[in-house]
């Protein structure tokens, strides 16, 4: 009898590991990238490039554990994170609640289906194929002057207004194929 319990416990643990792996790493590939968090120094640099503060609204597309959403909110800007992985959504929401950040929100939604026109800044850490695929969405929906900040991977057809340590900052309307913009 105890052998059966041990066997069932082993099967249960193995099942949990497989489901967790799929939820964190495989499922997100359907519309973006697997969960790989940006390191704190990179987050600080990304936030600094966006010129955020009170009155600004920013989103992290594929927000993972919410660390960039927290950093955005700490500038005084309104922060939104889009994440499809249920465990990461739960973790992020818990983090925001613990930190009592009333200007930060995590949406369990696929960012591909969302209207991005209200954002002053967009943050991303996505794979190269996603960066190329999302370019038309940005051109169609982001307002001139909006800033797109990408960790590690560039938007090949766009020229960044700033680039350092594999972080790329773009101003929609300047060298992006969209209407001219004089802000950044």
C-alpha cells in the first residue's frame, strides 16, 4: 500500500513539474517569448530611457513577474503589464498588492489583441521574430512620440534614438516609417 502512495506521489509531483514547465515556458511561445526576466540593471536603464513620470502611461508586453511594471509605477506613471501565463499573472498581482501600487495593473490578456494607442511608452523583451511581427501593430496603433524600449532584440527596420548594452529605444515617428514626431 505504501508503495502505491509513493508511486502516486511521484506521478503527482512529475505532473506538477510538467504543467508548470508548460505554463511558464511553452504556452507563452504561442504569442511571444518564454519567461526570462530582465536583470535589475537592465530594468533601471530601460526605465531611464523612457522619460516616464506622473501623467504618463506605459505598458510591458509580456510582463512576466511584473518587475518592469513595478519600476514603471515607481516613476509615478500609470503602469500596465500584459501576461498570458496564469502563474506569472498571479505572482505579479501578488507583488503589486504587497507593494500597494495603486497605479499598476496586470492584465491576463494577449497583447496582440489589445489596443495600444493610449500608451506613451511600451517595454518589451521578446524574441526576434516577435519584434519583426509587431512592427506593423506599433505603426498602426502607437501615437507619434510614443517610445518603444526593447531589451536584447531590435526592430530591424527602425533606427533607435538611443542604444546601449543591448537596450534599444525608439521614438514612433522618427525613423520608424510612421508620421514625424519631435518628442523623445
